[in-house]
């Protein structure tokens, strides 16, 4: 693996699988949970600067953050602001493997033809940053026809899965560079989780994701309570604005109780 300010070293491995552990004897983790054969970059407080550990090959310019006519081939990704960069999915996978995890699982919160919401759960291995304790960290993401386009409209589940994984890794490792898969391709690099923040339906959807509720659960609950209007709803967009705010307030009260 590449070391800070050093060229990547190529390790020649004997084709005999039985010899591999001997050849890569230095590969493994030490008592602090870090890889033996990797030079880490640290913050001033002693924690690992995971953003700086992302390999340059996985960083690309966020084209919508540059003036028209920019020569992107000449851009040095190490010399531009984080807000002008994107991380490729391969970079997220790579940094997750460097950090180390034991399990990645997904909870499908909602799955419809036009909308999918997924929760990604990652069980991270212990290291000195967590007091040598294992940590489980989760993140939510969704995909629908308003934040995907073209080919992506046909694979909402896969897109939501990737987005949830990216957010779980980025948020846990405090990486503030947006993942390429998190961007709304139709809205000039608008981050999906921040799109339409004042739209009542979007606000309700965000609240539902935070507490793990689906539209079907809310509709069923209200229908059982005798709400005849709720029985006619087919999606969040069918809920009147006034009712949306009532539902949001009800969810928050129950969640805080």
C-alpha cells in the first residue's frame, strides 16, 4: 500500500498460495488495531486523518464546482478544496478495508417501484480511536425518481445501497468529501440528503428515515385508528400538507417519550 509522500512499492508474491503468508509476513494489525505495513496520517489530536488516507486515484474533481471551460486533466486533486472533490465508490471501499470491519448489513426500510430507502450497518473492528472496543455505525439513504436519472431509475435498490454504505463510512471516519454516488445527477451536484429541505413531503420522509418508519406503517396505523383519508393514500405525496405536519409532530413526540 502507498505510504505518505512515498512511491507505491510493489510486492511480488510467490504464486504458491502456501507461501503467501510467509511472503507477506508484515501484513496484519498491531495491538492498536492498525495495519503494520501502512503509514498513517494523523490529526493534531492524535486521531487518524482518514480523509488524507484516501488514495488520490479515487478522488476526482466535482465538475460543477469549477468554471465552465476548466481543463480537468490539469487539476491536481491534492491542491483543491474538499468541496470541489468527489470520492469514487472504490475509494470508500478501500478506506473501509483499511479501517477494518467484521460485517456490513442492510435493512430495507421501504421498497417500492418508485422509491427505496435503505439503512446500512457496519460493525467496525476495535482500534485505539474507539478505546479498543468494536463499534456498530449506521446510516440511511434513499433513491427515487427525483434524485436519480436515466439508467439509475432502473436500479433504485442498488443505488440506495451504495449511498447508504458511502454515508456510513464517510460519517464514521469523519470524511467530508462527498461520494460521487451521493450527488443528484440532475441538479448540479446538489447533495441528495439536502435536496428540497423545505418541501413538507421531503421533511416527513427525512423524519421517517431517522426513526425507521415506512409510509406503509404510518398509513396502516392511521387507518386502524379510523382515518378514512389515510386509506386512500398511495404515497407520501398524497398526504395533505396540514396532515404532514401533524404526523411529523406526532412522530417526534413519540420518539422523545
